[in-house]
């Protein structure tokens, strides 16, 4: 548009399943319904899940097959989260803390022994704070 880059968030689209073909079809349908030229699509960002970036049939691969100039990137926050999960699998103490942390996230303490909560409070890697209308744990 007059030589200026324009980045837009289109919206949320329901899909019947999480398969790459379904997601790709939903993207193309959305673009068609909103009169967005596929030639104007130059970037694709995703969470890095295999469905999105698989080399043979991922969403980014399917889009690149239609337009080889599309640049595909993975969201840095999602990549970091996946790396942390992978790294935590090699640390027994973090695996032990997974259940209380998941319970904090999902908002249910009913099945957690008090001892686990105390371990979480004394863990130097985490800071547990009073949450207001939020389901998160600060690290």
C-alpha cells in the first residue's frame, strides 16, 4: 500500500481438526472471503508445532508450495516455552514440581499434598504471587 508494509491480524477461525490440510484450507478460505490476494501474503508465523512447520506437509510448506516467497517464522515465545519444557525433562526436581505447577495453572489444589505446595514456595526458580483474574505462574 503505497510502498508501506501493513501487518494485520485477521481474526480467529474455527477448524474441524488440527490437521495441516484443514488449517491451510481455512487460511485460504479466509483470504478469499475477505478479498485478500494470496500474492500479498509474504509471511507466516506459527507456534512451531509439527502440524505448522513439518517439512513435507506442514501448513508453512503447503503455503510455500503455492508461493515460494513466503517467509515462515516461529513465534519466539512459543519456541522458548517448548525449549523450557524440553529442558525441564532433564531436571528431576522440575519434573517433581510439574504437578503443583499444572494445578496452579488449572486452578485446582484439591489433589495436591501441602508438602508439594511448600516445595513450590521454596523453589528458587519460581516466584509465586497472588494472581488477579489470571492463570499464570511467573518465572
